C-alpha cells in the first residue's frame, strides 16, 4: 500500500469510529448548570428511577423541606414532598398526611428543568441516590438549572478532557 492509501484508510476508520461514538449511548447524568452562564457545576450519573432530592430550610418558617423526584427519561417527576410546618409557599389544598410529625404529600409535578437558587441560610443540599452535594458551596450560591441528559460516548469522552 502506498502512503496516500494508508492515510485515506486511517482517516476513514477514524471517521467511522467518530460517528459510532457520536451515537452510542454512554449513560445518563443529572447536570447542574449555572442558570445565567451555563457553567457546569455538577455532573452526576443517574439511571431510570434514580432519586434526586432537594433538602433545605424554609426561609420564612425556618423548618426543614424535602422534595424528592424520580428520573423518568429526560424529566424529573416529583414523587414526595415533606415539610415540618405550614407556611408561605406550602400547599393548602394538597392531600397531606402526617408521618412522624412531618407533613407529607405526593405532588403531581414533572419538569424537564428544575431551577434552584441555593441560599446560605436555606443551606440547599442536593441528594442523588446515596450521594449528597452542598449546592451552596458547589455553586457559590448561584442559581442553577438541574436537568437530565442522555450522553453519547463521544460527548462523555470530550467532557472528560475538559474536566
């Protein structure tokens, strides 16, 4: 084989491998991006049914709030909400039960993007399955968009270069 043929074959193989990597799924992640700049703060592996939860202290009531979501495709389906006292922003018409002194309900809410403004007083914590992240320190209290992304092998490889 002459040199030109080798280069053409190598370039063709590289092109085919790139196309394959661009379509082969490599997994699903929960992403936390800055709402204004799109700066990526977190990328956490998730799977169908993974629990994504926000826990914080309510700004007016000064009581614990816990909101749990399940990953459903590329959306987050709210499955449970817990709060310790009624006050501003809490559901007055929801079917609320009391479990161990905590108000609990199962909201009917699905979102492609959850926008969260982590607060130093509220102390927002993000729970993803068995991992927890201090959203205030991770984001320096900047507003974030949480969303689910299905990544390809190529996207995963490119992102790992820039991490």
